[in-house]
């Protein structure tokens, strides 16, 4: 695909700014938010063009540890179409269990776990999900119960 190098260059250009918190206010805030949005659009385009590319897969998986929550959430939305999506299981389970994450992100991660397991990883995924059954947030507990039903 001839657009991949161009899109990749644009993603790399925006990545440093997109991976930092924006300034609180002022002209820099809008520019920063635009860079974050364009970065995520570039990553989406790269995944849409070639979800089997190992480099693109690795880039999406690395977003799960990005300091910006919106980038981590975006990665969770892209993972289902990746060829190597099962490699995301440890990082997705980590996001699901992280109490510092938003409930929305944790629920998205929990909902994704059943799609990432195979016969070898199902027992570990079940244990990870069962450890979340006593969460204070009812929506998280409901997501855990739904994910466990899919795995059992």
C-alpha cells in the first residue's frame, strides 16, 4: 500500500505530543488535542490497511502502556482486528486490573479478554477475571461476570 509510509511518518511526527498530557489552557491546548486526534487516526488507518503487519501490531500493543488514557482506550478498540491480538492478553488483563484506570477503560479491557484467549491461556484469564469479582464498581463486576460466562 503506497500510503503506509506517509501515514506512518505522520503518526511518528505526532506520537511525542500525543503521548503527553496537553497544556491546561491556551493556544497550545487545541494544537495538542489535534495532534492526539490525528495520531489516533493515523494508527487506525495503518491497522485498517494492514492488520497483519507485525510492526503495526506491535505499535498498537505498545499503546496499551501509553501515558494517555485516550490512546490506551483507542488501542483496546483496535486490538480485535489485529492478526496477533492474542499477544495483547497480558497487557489487556493488566489494564483491566489497574485501579488507576477509568471504569470505562477497565470495562473495555474486561470485555475484550474472552476474545484474546485460547485453550492454553483460558485458565489464567479466568483467574485474572475472578480476582476482579469483588470490585467496588458494579459495572466492573457485571463486566467480569459476563466475561467469565463467555469463558466457562
